[in-house]
């Protein structure tokens, strides 16, 4: 699932019991945190990095993505 889909799904679920509260997707997607998350995601998708060079950093970032319900991509198949 794309990151924007995860963020929209989470925002929708958070408002589920509020009687159809409108979500301002423009604000949701324009937040600086989203831009930073996209940059982190690009790092995770960079197959030129070796796991031995950045394993711990990648593991920490992947765990953060998993906490919000996104996947870790191809970088989290260690087990």
C-alpha cells in the first residue's frame, strides 16, 4: 500500500465514530512530516545501499513504518 493510502486510511479510521467528519486531504498530504516520510521511504527503496552499511538505521525506520500500518518493503525480509 502506498504511504498516502496508509495515511488516509489511518485518518479515516481515527474519525470513524465521528459521524462522517470531512478529512482535509490537502492539509494531510502537504504537512512537512509527510514530505520527510517520503524521503525516508526513498532511502528504504534504494537498493544500492548494502544492509551491512546501514542495517540498524534501516531497521529503526522500517519499524516506524510498521507501527503506522505500512510495510517495510523489500528491506525487511531478514527472518
